[in-house]
C-alpha cells in the first residue's frame, strides 16, 4: 500500500523540482569557486600577508572570508540539490533555515553599510593610500591599484597628489627617482588609437600646472568616483540585491508548498 506521504511526494511539480535543483547547482558551483579562490589565496602567503597588512581589520586575514562563504555555499548548495532531487524534507528545511539566516544577514549588512557609510569611505581611503605606499613592493598589489585606477578612471584616493605618499613618486627635493612628481601609467587618460600602453606617460606630470595635468591624467580620486558609480547604478545594484533576496525566500517556499 502506498503511504500518504509517498503519494504527496509524487505530486511534486517537475518544473519547480528542477528549477530548485538548477538554482542550487549554481549556488553550489559558486561555493566551489569561492573555496578555490580562498585555497589559492591561502597558498599565496606572501600576497595574502601583504593584503592583510594594508587593511585596518585588526589582523583579520581576508582569505577566511572566502573560505567561510565558500564552505557555507558549498554545503547549502549540496543540501538543496539532494533535497530537491530526492524530495527530502529534512534537507529542504535545513536549506531553507540557513538561507533565511543569510537573507537577514544580507539585510543587516545593507542597513549597516548605509548607517556606517562614512566609516566605509574612510576604510576605502585608508586601503587605497596604503596600497599607494606599497605600490612598488608587491606586483599583485600594483596590479590591483592599476586595475582600480583604470576601471574607475581615477588617480589616488582623492586626487593625483596622493601619490606623494609613495617614495618613488613624491615630489620632495631629496627624491632621486626618475618617477619623481609622476603617477603610474594607470592614471593616464587613454588614447583609443594607442595599441601599446605607454608606461612612462605619467612621468613629471604633477610638476605641470593643474590645468595642464587634466590633459594627461585622470585627476579625480577613486573614492569620489566609486561613490559616483554607486549613485549612477543604485537602481541596478538595489534591483539585483532585492531579486536575489526574493529568490532566496521564494525558492524554499515553493519547495515546501509542493514537497511537504
């Protein structure tokens, strides 16, 4: 005789079942990716220690964030996949409870980010300036700030003069460096006709008058440019956040409606 519980299990919609499965496969793969990045960063101890030293987080190692987030996503994705395929209510409840916790943590993080936006701005300024000081000390940090300045079309935290913090680029009379009063090539305005990057385009540029500097480099700081990007894309960012949050809530709810 077929039990009532088993009979209800046969009524699960295939569309919902495989939608939940597909969602959790993506979730699981993202967890694998985060774990992979975390493990790679853990193996690159020199790079990791430098990143830790330029963040004002009390010695917190950023790799742990990737490992913890990746581990949680891996476990939840696995539980969701098996729960959806096997119509296992225990695994689906486990998945739903922890996804609900993550949802409220996301909301909390969003509220805290709004309340402490000035602190986040100060941390970003601290991070960029420390990166500037260590620019020539580590190739990975150098690539990080070059990417940031090229992507945001900015220079320094609040302007090109922030590069005075670096011993190679500062404008002091005692500086023997050829890069004195200059900026990295990533600060330079890009010419679409140039196929090869001119790595010396920033030489001596800060020795020129301010009005003339604008023709050679991006004079806006990265912190204001980041704020401008957030304002310009606030609708998109908020839409993605709300969409992900609703999907997180809706997915387990659909599962319970059909599987329990």
